[in-house]
C-alpha cells in the first residue's frame, strides 16, 4: 500500500474517527484505526470502533497502490498532528501478494522534514462496523438534529447503572422529531420541525416502523460535533431493533441502541400552573452563576423568592460557616408569592441550553415540578424538580 495525502486532511480525519477508539479496548486491535486505501476511487477510508460506537470517514488522496491495515490510533494521531503542513507519503512496505504471515505491518510516514515508522496490525482482525440491512430508513434534516441534540443532551444521565437513561430518546412524529432526555431529577423534551419524514414522502407513518429509539448520549454527542462541521442538509438514518446508522456524504456513525423501556415522560409534565415567571434569560443566568459560587459550598441549592407585588425575583444562598448571598432581578410574576429551592446547576444547565432573550418558568408549589421554556423559539420543555429545604 502506498498513498500521498495532505497533512491537514489526514490529521483532521484521524481526529474525527479517534473519538470512537476505546480508552480500554477489550482487544488490542480496537486501539487501532482501520485505514483502507482505494486505488479505484482514489480515496482513503478511516474507521474506528469500540464495539458500541463506530465512526467512518473518507477523503481524497493519491493512491498509488491500494491496501488496508490498522495503525495505533493515539500514536498515529499524535505524530500526524505535529507534522508540518504539506504532503505526507504513507507506505506499508508490504506487497499485496505477500503472505500475511510474513508481513510485519511496519508503516512509514514521510514528510518534508523527515520520516517516521509505526507498527500496525492486520486489517483482518478489525471487526466490521455494523450495517442495518432489513431495518427502516428515515431522512432527517441536519438543522433539526443539531437543534434537538444541543437542547437535550445535557439532561441525559451519566449513571451507567441506569442504562436506558444514559441515552436520548428520539421519536419521529408526523411533522418532526421529538427528543427526550432525563436523569431522574430533570427532564428535557424538545420538538423540532423536520421537512422530511420516513422514506416514502407523504405516506402516513406506520407507528411500528417509525423512528422510536433510545441512543447513547455519547454517540449523539459525537454526531452533533460531526454535523456541526458539515454543509449537508439531510442525514439518512438506518435503524432496526439493535442498531442505528447515520450516513451522509463520506461519513458514517454507527451506534448500538439502548435496551429497555424508556420512561413515559409525557405524563410527568403538568398541564396547569398557578404561578408564572417571565425573566430575561441572560440576566437570570448571570445572577445564578455569581450566586453559585456560594451555593457550591452548601449542596448547590439556591432559593428563589417570588414577589408578585414588587415584580421581583430574589435569588439567595445561606451557606452556614461560609457566608450568604442575595441577588434581585426584575421579572413578570403572576400568582401568589412563593419560596422555592432548586439545584443551581440544574437551573444553569437549562438556561445555557436556551438561546432566546426571555424564558418562562411555570410552577404550582414548592414541591411540584417546575417547567422552564424559551419564549419565541423551538418548542422546548425543561422540567426540574425543586429541592425541599428545612424551614422552607
């Protein structure tokens, strides 16, 4: 195998696929990246797979002799990223006719400033990335996907003992996508308008075949990063009962689906509220960020005091033996006055995921769910549970 490509192309694509390389691989070859040089297409394909998440990408190159092998992901990425700009010649020194048992998979990288040799492993040992042959196909707009993921991923659980909650639940509806994520303390539901539906155009969606899956948050975080760098408008999504594959132009991301029944989150959202706050998002977030310095000293709890007479919202923290803090901001408040406490981090996370100028907080009592929504933007519902504080 022999090829010539630009340092920038190889470095960028290595960085992309490296995100699917396991930090603790169950087999040595999984610490490697599969490199396939295609002489007919004059392109290089890179793949990485940790048996759950797989990323594949390709880019044009001058392929003199085709071939394939695997190379250590971290070592190769570190070397290439530090090489000077310009062409890199990559040659494995093994003739395709050579018996595999006689090869040592020693690959030479040559650039303007010098040469490096890296020892790889046989491509035959690298597992195939999953494909979905009998499943369904959906075409989703990139804009809707990025919008929904950016607004929901932060609510997914990081507790691996709650497997199904470590993902985001995606549901295809007649006019768009619904994203849901919860860690048991908070819940985000985002609905985006999608121009395309299940393949077949205007054909009514079959409820048993429509997209209704739970995908690991880690895979979706990588998908969002990849899509933010693209200029494509649509992504093809292939899925069955165990796998999902996102494909566009020369890139592909595969992920296993999370097993188990996702909670019936829609029934958790209250339908009526007796109190409502409308505030400037940036003003409230800035006040929370300042007061969080003290809240960090005592359970991350901040108390909100609603004063409907003065139309003021007061944020306060009383961290015994450390100090106290209080900030007041103007707000439009309807309903009776109320003291309610929240985890300050949860409130800040929700406000950071919103891009609008104003937000609305709706609630009933100091112990019932509060709903945060953006005003004049995507349809997003952020449910956060209050914290019960002694003497409250």
